[in-house]
């Protein structure tokens, strides 16, 4: 899953990888064919909450079918 990879790289020592990872997480949206309600997606979004406003984080979780 691309989101898992990007969130994992948010703490990489390489600034370029961290920057790429942050941009990837911010651009992530659930694919139309992805099952909704995946708890891992909620956990990954929570781990990257510093990249989003509260409003955007809630919206992404709602779009992914994950409870806040």
C-alpha cells in the first residue's frame, strides 16, 4: 500500500525522502476499488496527522470509511 510506504518514510534521515513522503501522504486518496473501513488506513493517517488540518484529516478518514 502506497500510504503505508510513505508514512514509513516520514522519519527517514534523508530530507528528500521525507519531503517526498510528506507530499505523497498529503496527496493520498483512497482508490475507488479499495475496500472502505481499513483500520490500518486510520492508523496511518493518525501517524501523519501533523501534515493535515483537523478538517482535512477528518475528511480523508471519512472518505476512507474510517471512524475518527
